[in-house]
């Protein structure tokens, strides 16, 4: 009953990060403690970076990273991205070992793995060290099979339609 789960939200459809946020909102209803670490989102603003403050102290959000790697105007060298991603893994390790949380969300960690910023073995290690009552949520498309193998719950968001296909750009409050 008190056992936590390893949860993965992956796939090319929209809703991975917002699913994790929705779960956090639900868990706060039971005074559960949640820590969300956002990988590679540091230089952008997302609504949850502000609204999460209203949910403190139950909800803690830490954004680490420097925007999207290798996309458009990214001028940060890869080794800098790598160093920051490793720091984020270290923060995650401390949070997981602290025993302070019911849920730890590692948002976009699957992208960090796919971009070669962190090794899948580092993520597997985080899964291994967690106490059995902690739930660990991993988001991002193209999840590695090794992580699917150790997960209890894996949901693939599949795009059927997205407004981006019609040229509609990301919307405040919906996409960021
Ligand atoms: P969200 O944060 O809205 O739940 P996500 O976590 O599933 O989305 P990411 O892969 O993290 O999606 O992408 C981040 C950004 O890209 C968000 O602004 C999101 O709305 C947008 N996005 C997600 N899926 C698609 C898609 N299929 N086509 C275009 N843009 C998308
Ligand atoms: Mg996301």
C-alpha cells in the first residue's frame, strides 16, 4: 500500500510535463511532499515556475539547465550543458536520499539522456537508491528501454493532432 512507483511519461504528444504536474497537485491534497527538478529548462519561463511557489512548502521546483540544447539560438557549448546536467543528477540524488519527499519528478530527464548529457546508468542508479516508498517520475520522449524495464507505470503520449501542425505557436498558460 505504501510502496511508491517508478512512473514514465514519454511519447511525441503533448502532456508529459503537465501530467506530472497534475499528479503533484493531486498528491498535495494529502499533504504529500513533492520535489520537481526540471532538466534543460533553466533559461525559459514556464508558468509552473511561478505558481509552484503558492504550493510551497509541499511542492518544491528547481529548474536547472540552459534552455534547449542544440535548438535554434542555443549558443551554450555542449560541455557546459553536460556539466549542468550532471549537477542536476547530483541534486536529484540528494533529494532522493533525503527521505523528505513522497514524489520526486525528474522532468525532461529522458531528453538529457538522449542528448548524451547524462548516462542512462546514472538514471538507473537513481531508481535503485530510492526508498521503496518514494515515487519517482521520469518525463521526456524517447525513454530508454532499460528505464521502461524498471518502471511500474509507463504512459506514451501519442500525437494525434497538435496546433503546431497548423502553424499555431506555443501558448502561454497551455504550453509554457
Ligand atoms: P507539456 O509541458 O505541455 O505537458 P510535454 O512535456 O509533453 O508538454 P515536451 O516534449 O516537454 O512536451 O515539450 C515542451 C514544449 O513543446 C511544450 O511547450 C509543449 O507544449 C510543446 N509540445 C509538446 N508536444 C508537442 C508536439 N507534438 N508538437 C509541438 N509542440 C509540442
Ligand atoms: Mg515536458
